[in-house]
């Protein structure tokens, strides 16, 4: 335990230095450092302490529901310093007949629905792209799974009398904005907003949301990149077209066509990132570990956004041959599948790989699909182990 803590502290220090590069040039360091205490003692990797950005160590990606203290945290700005759920209000306006303001107790009187969702940051794995791209240099753990509960967004939109002119739904959070930085405001298309699984979540794994995860209410847009799920929700506005703002453009966009690593892409040749890719990661054995000869269990998690995981394959010989892994029993539309594969190991060096395929026929690629913002990294995962 002690050596693991030391190991994480070392990683955290290195990561802090590496992760300090802002995604956008306007995100200059300000002088008012956040005073939020970081749960570093839980072993989380601190990718940035200026705004709280915590990565889940890959070996924690081994339970169907991630315990909340181990659920990754991604903040573009400061968390709200004063947030009182008893006085908090949520306004619903724009293209609606009867604009509404709801208190938390009014929101909680509405019928609730639960969705087990794997939330992944679009930038997860950015640190593996070459050439390197600016932004938080996430490793494998800007992803976690929880059961989110709250009213369906569509019930609230219908209560407000959604007009047929409503084409997008915009979310605004209560982040504290440092200096002249644009606020974290984004929108989702009306079809996704009206999906019965899109929630105004107030609970995570059966308990009220914690501050890191959006207390008292957040949007939950299942199967989509984490950025769609706005935290500390204060305003929902129905728009007649997509929201125009930094976190829609130039932020969170992918090239329309594949590009060569290092290419410059014009904004007009890009589109907004929405659903997640097919991906698997190995949560054990840990990369670089030494194990005894005999049966070795390779295990991990695999997810595919709005699609389902069809299979996970494991190679223990660097990709020459592949064997099917056994998928875990726990299953829900937008949640990852845990998987496991056992093999008999003799003394030697092993390169162990995992590769997921989804029900849309997408397969994890051998090499990363590079893009200028380093989004949706999903190359085949690999660990090297020594058996002696
Ligand atoms: N909502 C607000 N208001 N501010 C933010 O910075 N970050 C987004 C999203 N919602 C963000 C936000 C991003 S980029 C991600 S990946 C998810 O929150 C992360 O959710 P989590 O911190 O609960 O894991």
C-alpha cells in the first residue's frame, strides 16, 4: 500500500507539470488558486490542481460501478465555491410556452429514472498521441461508470411547453469563471434531449451528487462525451439552432476526414464530437509488473458509447494471435462491460493486448487516430509484463 501511494504521488507530481498546459490559449493562470482539498490520498492521479482534474488509476477500472471517490473529475474552471442546494434554482426557458424555475425539492418531486452510464472525457488518452497535442495529458483513466438518477430532461421540457421551433437544448453551469474566459456552455440536439435516458441527474450510485460531480444537479447525456453532461446546472435553454460558443467551436470538434498526424485542420472542415468510440483498457495486470509463472488473469473494461460491446479479444503474444475474453454478466445499454481472460504463463516477457469490437462493427484500431485536439483516443490497449 505504501509503495503504491508513493508511486501515485510520484505520478501525480509529474502529471501536474505535464497537465498544466491549457486546452485553449485564453485559459491563462489566474492568481486566485482554488482551495478545494484534493482527494489525493485515495490514489487519484492529479492532472491539474488549479482546476480540479483527477484521473482514475487504470487498476481501479475493475468494478462495474466506480465508487464515487474514485470517479474521475474533469473541470474546465473553478468549482462553485458557494452552492447551497436549499436556495439553488434551475431555470428552463427559450423556445418554450411557459418558462419555469424549479427548486431542488420541486425537481425531486418529479418521477425519477436511473441510467448506468460510462462517462468518458473526450480527451481521455490524449497523452498518448504523437505528435503531442496541447491540453490535459490524460492517460487511460478519464473514464468511470456510475448509476445516475434523476428526472428525465424531456419531462421538464414538456412541463415548460416545448415549442416545435426548439432544435437544441443548451446547458449552463455555475462554474466560477477565471478572468475573461468564456463560460462552459454547450448544447445538444433536441432528439438526444428528448431521449428517455437523458436526465437531470441529482444522484450518483444512490447518493446525492458530490460537489466534484455537479451538486445538486447535472445533465446526464448517456453514451456521449463527458462534456455534454453539464455539472452544477443552473439554466436550461431551448434554442432554435446549435449554441454558438467556445466549447462548441473551436472546442470539442473532430476533422470531417482523417488527417495525418500533425496536420492543421480548418474549423469549417470539422464537426462537433458527440458519442463515444469503441474502446477497451486492461486494468490488470499493471504495465511493468512482475508475476509468478502459472495462470495469469488479464482483465479490464470495454465500452462503446451508444453501441454495445460485441466482443473483447486478448493477445498475449504482442498481437500475433487473439483469444476471446469472457464478458462480465453486468450489462446496461450505456455502461461498460467488464471482461477477463486467463492464460498459462511460463517465464519470459509478455506483451498483452486488448481489442474491443462493438455492435456497429467498429474495432479498436492498431494505431491511434490522431486529431489536433487529441479527442477519442481508442487504440488497442497494451501492457508489458515480466514472468519469472
Ligand atoms: N460541467 C461544467 N459546468 N463545467 C465543466 O468544466 N466538464 C465537462 C463535464 N461537465 C464540465 C462540466 C467534462 S469535459 C467532463 S469529461 C465531465 O463533466 C466530467 O464529469 P465528472 O467530473 O463528473 O467526471
